[in-house]
C-alpha cells in the first residue's frame, strides 16, 4: 500500500459522500466514518516499542471507511488505515478491508451474511476492530492472543467469510467461517525466520471457524474458535535458510461479561506450531504455545473508567520457564525469551461523545513476544523485567 | 405497557386533534402510572413504516444494527440520543436490557469493520422526533408526552 492508494480511496469516499447528499429524506446509500489517534509511548529495558528507552510519538492511527448500499441485500465496504506503532509492526498505509457484503435470505430462522474480498477476522473478541483505537480496552492488546509480530496476517484475509446468526427469545447464536490468505511483508518473514532469511514467504491458506453464544440481553458472550494455517518458504539463491514450511493450529476460548458498572474479558489460547525444513534439509520441530489474558474494567461514571489486566504466554508448554531453550541455544537465547507475563493498569477519560484520552502502563516479566527468537542479537533486545506505557488521544466520527 | 400502547393508538385513531389527544393521553398516564412515565420510552417510527408492532427480540436486533431492513424491504434508519441522556439510558435498560456503553461498543464494531451503519445520534428528543418524522424508514424513541404525529410501535414480548 502506498500514498496513491490512500489518496484514491479518500477521493472515492468524498465523491460518493457528495453524490449521496442530493437525496434528502431517504436513508443515504453511502455513509463514511473515520478516526484519528495520536499518542506518546515508551518501552523501558525492552525494545518492544522503542529502543534505548526513548519516548516517542510513534503511536499514530488514522482510518477512513466507506459503506455503499448497492441493493437491499448487497453492499460494498472498505477502510484504509495509516499506522505507526514504533517497533511493534511495520509503519505505513494499509487496505484494512474491502469486500462485498451479501445478505442471504433467512433459512430456518438463521440470518446469513457472506463477505467476499479482503475481510476482517471476526473470530476473536478484538480482532474485528483491532486497529480502531476507541474499540480497544488497551492500546497494546494482550500479546498472548493479539501478537503484534503477526498482526497483519491475523487481522484479516483475502477470500470468503460467512456469518450466521440466530435470534430467539432467550438466546443468540453466532457461527462464523472463513477461508483465505494474507500477503506477508518482510518484517513478518524476519520474525518468523530471522534476519538471515532472504527468500519469499507465503501463507498458503488460513481456515477459521468460531461459534458464540449470548443471552438475549447480550450481557454474556462466550465462544470458541479454531484456526488452521500453512506457510511456505522459498529460499533465495543466496540464503541462510532452506525451502520449507510451517503450520499453525490455534484453539481459543473467549468470554466477555458486561454489567452496569464493570466488564470482564478473557481469552485462552493453545497453539500448535510445526516446522519442516527451513534450517536443515531434515529439520522437523513441533511445539505447543499456550496462554491467555483477563481484563477487568470498572466504570466509575459516564466519563471515567479504570482497567487492570493480566496476560501470560509460554512459547513451549514443555518448557514454561525457558530453561531448555537457553540450554539448546548454548546460552545465546536467555531463558526469559521462553515466556512473557504482563500486568496492566489503565485509565480512560471520555472527554466528550467522540473524544477520548486513554493511558496505560504494563509491567512485563519475560520477553517471548519482543523479538524473533532467531535474531542473532536477541539478548540485546530485552532484559528479563521491562515495562511500557502509552497515552493516546483519540477522535472518531 | 402493551395494553397502554394499544389504548394510545386507539385514542389517536379516534381523534385527529393533537391537543385533545395529548390531554387525554396525559390524563390516562397520570391516572395509571405517573412515576413510571418519567423514565419510560415509547418506540416511534416514520409514517412510511408499515410495521405496527415488534417483538423484543426484533427491537434488539434493530437497535444493535443486526436487522437493517423492514419487512417490506425499506432500509431501517435508527435514531438515538447520546449515551449520557437519561432517556437513552432508560430505553437501553428497559427495552433492550443493555447498557449504553455496550450498545456503543457494538455499533463501533459494526461501523469500523464494514458490517453495518451506525445510528444517527442526536442530543435532544425534539431533534430525534424531527429526524424520525422526516426520514423514511426511521425508528427512534421518546417520552410519551413528547410524541405528536409519529407512529407508535408496539413492543411485545414474543
């Protein structure tokens, strides 16, 4: 994505907006919305966001979207975002989503929607609006589930998504299914295979399914999701890596509870990773990572709320303290890169209906999600105990 | 509440005199339940809407953005008050069994992921009623004593 695409999208949005204004008393066929957020942030004793303990303004998020109704069951929706988050992921403009939304006739009380194109991942609690600052409880989401290193491939896919919903007097059932693939950039390749990798990596497919239950009041939301994805690597002519592949299988449990004064969110993840080739012709590795988070928000009044959270992750459930990792690498990778536990405290001030100021501080023990385990200077990227904070002002319309 | 709404509709059908109608309605409610009235929102719709009653489940689907068309295919245009408005809080609690922040969160998820269109938010009941009156397919809510010519939608449990 480059600046031209962003300008093109902006022009299309403004043109459609002006054309929709001529219709006075009917629901406009076109609508557009957006958001802008800017903050200050710092990571201390860890390079997760900034290096050398610098404070930075590299916490910018801008998005603009459009929704055009072609007919009663067909619409087109798209969103372009600009993101800058320090070292967390690649800075730049991205096409967040662009898909055709087809509402199908109800069958046996089930409503069905099909999305064709680039769609958002709707299978996890925060995945569908991961880049939309006012929809997140924290600026840095719990890394056990929402790992920023793989942000672009976890966010959405090019392909097909189907959503089914059934409303009854007492319950709401939701079933989602999707199949597609995402392009991977060099930053993600480097995280996967280290800086030495010079070839090209591709996601062969990502197949996801989820099911959620809610009572009619929507006070609870409980669900499970499954992800299956394969990757292939083709080595460059001069390359320290070999042709090979990897596969990921992820099982998740998600739950949210909303009360008048407080809300609770939790997700648990278990992730099987398999590697074949890549580092040696007969190299095979298989490990299971697991973790999860819990976040509790208390609403003091209409404007102020506070949050506490805990997030934990281990790369390998057979080596929760990372001791085997340190031994197997001859001490090159310290044991604390095998896990990551985070305690978070946050505060939110809703200044007016479309303005918000959000601040948070994270105390982190371990560095499993800070940098690729294959980085030759991994030890320099983080100490065992490190922390990070951010303050972000956001506006949306 | 259902019986009271039916009575209101019946009275409104019998007389086209707005002032007389309002007076009769006020007397009726003052007699029946003056305390409940202060916080009770009545669902209203534009005259183009041919639906006269909704189940609670349908109402919830409409106000959470999951049902976007009326039965005749007309687009639904949802109009609501700001989160901090007392009547909006009462409407969310009594009619949707939800909290305003919960509803805002759902709308943001729909709006910023391309799955729907956020409702129109206004800051006063007068503005809400004006928007409902002037927009085809619109639905909103208001205190019963603010209602003039809008079509009232009966909400039933099933």
